[in-house]
């Protein structure tokens, strides 16, 4: 299946690429604003003696299909290792503002029926968000503690092969669950499963709209939770 099979069925170019770029800019502004709030949150609301929390992590990103074509064809990125970090500031007991940034690098793949597909380029993916976390292990505690997160952010794909080099950014909604394991004060292991729900923005990448799938991108990660 060639790239022509995909482009032939797409709607004609529109002039709304500026709108797509503006939407991506608004998404980034929301993320920056929320992260700013986390820095400026009143210290009086924070847990006594608890400051910023930093969690570097590594894991694996499991991606969904951007587009599903005829007779079992599809367009997607391959699953790939990922690295990143998460920062948070407690607001009150059991509630914190969080922000995260992660990176993964995989291949652009055209899926073919009865075959695994063919790689036609590379994709570098940046994922970023800000939101709220409920639960988790307090800094001066040990033991096990579950947590949940919800947030809003963005996903940026840098797509490259021998014929093109483009970028597409789109808004994401995030939700995650995880578990903290604390062995000593201010140090814990954290495991998390997080879903980045997005829709690939073809207009931002190539200048014309092609309605894609609402994609679930699962990040399965483990890291070290450090409190300062």
C-alpha cells in the first residue's frame, strides 16, 4: 500500500491551518498557565514541611492508529521506549498540582492486511500536560499509596522521511493511575499507567484536514519520587 492510497481519499486542502496552529498555541498556553499556578500556589495550603516533588521516569509508550483505511490498512507510529519527568507541589493533604514532560522516538508505519506493515519514516514525540493528583504517598511516610491523575496538555509529533519533514501538535486529555512505594522518608518508587487521548492534526502537519481516529496513547512508566 503506497502513500498515494491515503492522500487520494483525503478532503481538499482548506485555509484553516492558521486555526490549527492557534489551537496548538492555546493548548501550550493552558499548560504553561497551570504549571505557573503550581509554582505560585500559596505555601500555606501545602503540607507542613513538604516542598516540591520531582519524579524522573522511564517506560514504554503504546500508541493507537492515527487513521484506519480500507481493507485493514492503517497509519500509526510504532510503540517505543520513553523517558521523562514529573514535578508536583502539594496544595493540601492528598491533593497536588502536577506537570509532566516526556519524550519517545519510534517509526511511522503503514499497516497492511496479513502483514505487520512497513516503516516509512521516523517520529519523535513530545508529550506534556498539567493537572491534579489525588492520593499518593506523603513525603514523610513509608508504605504503599495509590493515586489518580487528570489533566490537559499537548502532544507534538516531528515526522521525517526522505521526502518530508513536518510537525503536528494537538491537544490531549490525560488520565492516569499509579502506586507509590515508600521505603524511607522523602524517597519512593512510583509506577504509573497514563492515557494521553488525542486526535492527529493533519492540518497542522500538511495543510489540509483529514479526520483521524480519537487515539489512546498509553504510557507505562516507573520512576523515583524525590521530595525536596
